[in-house]
């Protein structure tokens, strides 16, 4: 198993408020760890929120003695949430900051995923399947049947999220346990800077076309997002689950 990752400012944003972490080896009691976060806030606050959240989460995982994957990740998220909130209270320029968060740890036969906000994880093989569910205003509209899914990507409120790290004293993540079958070739974590610019099936096509060189898939996905407008920061982590 090996992961390839990168983050890019995009074509219109002045700074990159995304933050990624990718480690193929053990992190504490977890066999590996992959994270993508998309910060929000003022000029520097979003950048600080995503980095602070990820770094706090990773440090807590390293020292955690929790008995399960989910309890380990839950504990680490609570610590990260408290840390971001505390910084926001101490510095006026950081007030109101927060961040999305999607993380995964992968075992030989399954993966555990947690998410908050609209950064996503996909399972890619002969098909592409979005595992996480966005915590966003437009996702709620889709569920209620108020808009069609194909229209969600262009809705004027597509960037309004309903859950984030560092906003409330209590934070709630969704968890997913994925069985990894023979067709499961790749996991992909990303921010909405990719998914708002590139269709899901196009993402699958790029990853599978470069299945022997996933690092090239990451580069091409970033390029395609920028060619489509690059309206936001773009972060991608591609995890190759089987290597020749």
C-alpha cells in the first residue's frame, strides 16, 4: 500500500487553506493514516484552522491507548476540536475559524473513515463510489428532494457546510467501515476544490488510466481542476491499495 498526495492553491485564491497528512507507516496504534482538511475563516484563520486541526489530531493518535480504531479517532478529533476552539478564543484574528476533515486508516481487508464537512473519500475501481456524505446545505436539499444531485455542484450555496471542526464545543463525525474487495483498487481523499471542478466519473477515469503510476493521476487531477477554473484550493490523496 502506498499513497500519493499534493495540495495546490488553485488559480483564484491568494493562500492555500487546505492541509493534508499522508503516512503509509504506523501512526500510534493505527497502521497508517491519511487526512485532508479544508479550512475556513479570515485571511489566515482558515489556513491556521486546517493545520492546527490535523497536527493536533495526529499528535493525539500517536499517544492514544484507546482500544479501537473508532475510539482512537474520536478521542483525537475531540482534542483537535478543543484545540482549534481555544486558539480562536485567544486570538481575535482567528475568531470564527473552522475546518472540514476527512481521515482514513487502511487495513488489508477494510478501511475506517471519518468525516466532517464536505471534504470527501471515494472508493475507486471499475466504478467510483462516494463513501462519505457531505455535511452541507445543498446535500440536505438533495436529500429532501428540493434539488437534483446534478444541480448541486452549481448551486450558489454549494460551499455552505453544516458541520465543521472548531465551531462548536461538541463535534460529531460520521464513521464508515469499508470492506475492501478485489475490485477496490484505490481510495481517494479530496477537498471540494477538486469535486466542484471535476466530475466523479472523470476522476475515476484519470485514476484508472494511471493505475500503474498513481502519482501521475494526482498531478493530472490537480491540473484538470485548475483548467476548469481552479476556483478553490485543491487537495488530493490517492491510496493505492495493491502494488505489483
